[in-house]
C-alpha cells in the first residue's frame, strides 16, 4: 500500500486564483511562477489583510472589564 504524497503532482485542481487559467502541477494552485509571485507579493505587502473593526471605547475599563459609567 502506498501513502499519499504532498507534492501536488498529478492533482487536478481548480483554476489559478490570480488569472483563472488552468492550474499547472508544478505551480499548483497557480498556473505559472508569475501568478505565484503575484500572490506572494500580495501577502508580503498586506494585500490580504483582514480589516479590523474600530473600537468606540477610549481603552479605559474597570477591573471587571466593564467600561466606565458616565455620572
């Protein structure tokens, strides 16, 4: 019995996530080195960052974790 490999050779996947061309086994899930490099650039420059929600509080809270009450 053979064990599954992790080299992506012969794996049929979906289209390239960058240009939508068919994926190439050597660059899976991308179609080429160019598209793989475009994706890497997006990761390194924050193109895939998840936007943070703004917090309306002023960052001050009591020990119970409750925000201060206005008097």
